[in-house]
C-alpha cells in the first residue's frame, strides 16, 4: 500500500463514519510551502491536522510540528503495528497526537491524544482555515 492510498482509506472511513463531527474534511491542503495530508474542521471551528506515514515517523513528527503553527491539534497517523516506546515518548513530549489506523478492518485508535495547541500564530491559523476552505470549495466544484 502506498502512503496516498493509506490516507485515502482513512479519508473514506471518516466520511462514512464521522462526517457529522466536522464541517470540513480536506485532503492535501497547501500550508507553508508544503501540503498537509488532511485537515479537519470541527463544528466548533477547531482545526486538526493529520500527517500520514507508513514509516519514517521522525519526518512525520517534524511535519506535524510545522502544522501546529496554524492548527489547534496535530496528529500523526500510522498503520496499526508501527509504534515503539521512543515514538510514544517523543510525541507526548511534543504534544502531538498519534492515531493508529487498521485499514484492513477500518478501525482507528487514538493512541495518544494531541494537546490543545496554545502557541499557534493567529495569522497562520487564519491562513490555514482559509486555505482549507478553498480546497473544500474546489473539491465541491469538482464533484459536481
């Protein structure tokens, strides 16, 4: 399975099972000269980012930390079996959450809850919100 397929499977899962919790679920959202794999905007306007990786969690950690400049919460999502104590300790120390996704059985486990990000920069948060809105509108237009 490719990383894109892993993220797409999770996206399909969210749309089918948890879309009532969000006013927006967007894929590949441009932010700070790169793309965030997934951005969720909850009904109370909280922004959560998710970075998907099949391996190389240290790269995902750096990306999730960058996302936290504009997000209220940031997560890394890995396949169900790809965790270790060093990863767990690092994520807890950084306040980044960990989702484990079993794509064969469409099950998500929140292994580590992400801390509410109190150090995001308001202009970057607004940029992320606006860019996510634009991606959602583009996707809506393409679906018609």
